């Protein structure tokens, strides 16, 4: 039997790639407007990087990592998320010091051993940003507004921004205890995963999608009621700034996110076009992460967009259009000398920026003309032995069949005629 792609992975076929390119070019363009620069980090990293930064008792680290020992006996992990690698690179290359600002973004594949379903894969792509150096609430709002601006650029107007605050480590500690105390009497009613979470990391219970757990969580204490006054003020300022920027949002007090490093603001952008895996983007503030990884005390704010899901939603929006690239010009060659001339013509026209097609195996005129139409070419350039001897080609406009002669090898002139059309 022929070999199939590994479970949870998929091919992005040529007909789909245009949707990805559209999303990526919008991200490059919009992020640059906000002062972000692209960074490319390795796809695999030392395993301890994720254990230390993503968090040793998160689902990602305990259940989902692709970890292996390499031939040099090192433990290596395919990156399950982008933030740890970016923070490592920032520290390794001293890209940011205390009191400095650095805004970075990345695009690329991530790997998690999850149960695959629509919108959830084992290899998926994220587009993420990390803004280092500002603890100000306005930064949180500005960056969340950037996500909304990117979605708007792609024609997505109805996605919803949900925000919450998980406080800083101290207020979260107080809340963690209150949550544990509240849930302990109902321990037996929780799912087996959440019974374990109750001991190691009760906040994660708030994320559980099991109906029984969700019902219990609905009556549990809310983290917003446990914030210290600084964290409360910060959250109020974030909301104020979002209003100043006219960014529609709602507060979701259960939103804690699955990663350990968040402090204060957390957020998600959800779309009802996605079914059960409805989050397009998630992120938040991480003021302690850089220091906890051995760096200076530099605050941070970041997010990751699930590109697979964004492409899915964007494809349904007006303006997405078909993804094939039509040719500008198709070269019809009639005879062995004409084929040689045609190959030279294709090289010269491509060098002048024209998408050009030629099929050396095709012989008769009719077949080649139907190929020209099949490729969506705007023009056909006909080269026959007779034309060659007369120093001319024929240029045919595909839309209406209009045809006239053009001088052979006058590539710039041919390019201009096509550009004018
Ligand atoms: P996270 O890194 O878990 O905060 O996720 C950020 C975003 O990445 C989510 O909102 C999803 O859109 C996307 N995402 C996370 N895991 C997957 C997955 N297994 N397959 C596809 N997209 C994912």
C-alpha cells in the first residue's frame, strides 16, 4: 500500500496555498505598521527550554511534545509553540536589555501530539508576535487591536475578542488556594484529568471542556475578584484603552489559557465559523518569563494566531478568490527551430517579470492553443519556422483572438504591449 501522510499532518495543496500566502502577506504588512520585525528560530530546541518556560505541568509538556534523543544523546523537542524559542534567541543574542523595547514576530510550523480533528492538527502553523519592554496597559490594547486589524484586513469583521486578567504571581497564588478550597468538596464529580489538576494546577480546571467540570466551574470563585489593586488597575486601564481604540471586546473570567507564563492580561479571539475548535488566536502578558529564563527583568506581551484556522475563516470571506496563478503569456512553437527560439523567448520574458509557459512536448497548434487557454494565459506568442525566417512572431490576445505581428527578439517591446493590455 502507498505511504500516507502521518496522522495529524496534511499537505497544503497548490490550490490552497494562495489562501496561506494572502494571510502571510497581510501579517507581514500589518505587523510592520506596528513596528514588528520578523525573527526565524529553529524548529527543534533542547527539551528543557519548553519544560522551563511553557511549564512542567502544562498539557503541552506532559502529554503533547514530540521529544526524542538525538545521536549525540541530547533530548530534543520539536517546538510546540513559538514564545520559548524567541525568548531564548532574544537572550542569546542580547536583543533586548532592561528599559529597551523590541518587537518581534514569527511564522511557522508547531508540533503537538493532540487528538486530531477539524482545526486541530499535530503539525500546525502559527503566526505569533512578542513585544518586549513595555508593561503599560496601552501596549496590551495596542497589540490586541493589531490582531483585530489583521482580521479586518482579511475581511473578518465578526470575530470576538475575549479578555481576562490572571493577576501576577502573588494574587494568582491566593486565587489558586481559593479555587482549590472551593472545588475540593466536589472532587469526585470532576473528570479524572481535573482531579489530578486539582492537586498540581487547579487553574487549568477552568479550561476543561468536560460538561460536568464546566458546570462545577460556573459556580467557582472568579479570578477577577482576587486581583491585587495594581493588577485590577492594570486590567481596568487595558479595557479603557481598548475602548479608546474602539475595539469591541468581552470579559471572560474563566479565560486562563493553557500556558504557565502568563501574568495579568490573557486574551483569545474566537470565531463562530470554526465549530468546536473556535479559537483563532490566544495570548497575553508575560512579565516574569524573560527573567525566569535568566534574562533581565523585561516585561512582555505576545500572542499566537492559529494560521490553519485563520486561513479557513479567511477563505470564506469576500475577496478571497481562486488561488491559481494565471500565466501572462504562453509560447506556441511549431517545429524544432521554433522550440529553441521559444525556450530563449521564455527565458527573456521571465527575466522581464512575465509569467511565461511553454510545453516542449506539445506539437500541433490546436493542442498548444488549448493549453494556453487552460493556463489562463492572457496572450499566446506564436513562433513558426516561417515567422522565424521573416524575423517576426505573432502575438495573439486570448480574450478576443486579435492577432498581430511583433518583431522577433524585441523582448522589451513585447513586454510593453502586454503591460499595456
Ligand atoms: P496556544 O499556542 O495554545 O496559545 O494556541 C494559539 C492558537 O494556535 C490557538 O488559538 C489555535 O488557533 C492555534 N492552535 C493551537 N493548537 C493547535 C492545533 N493542534 N492545531 C491547529 N491550531 C492550533
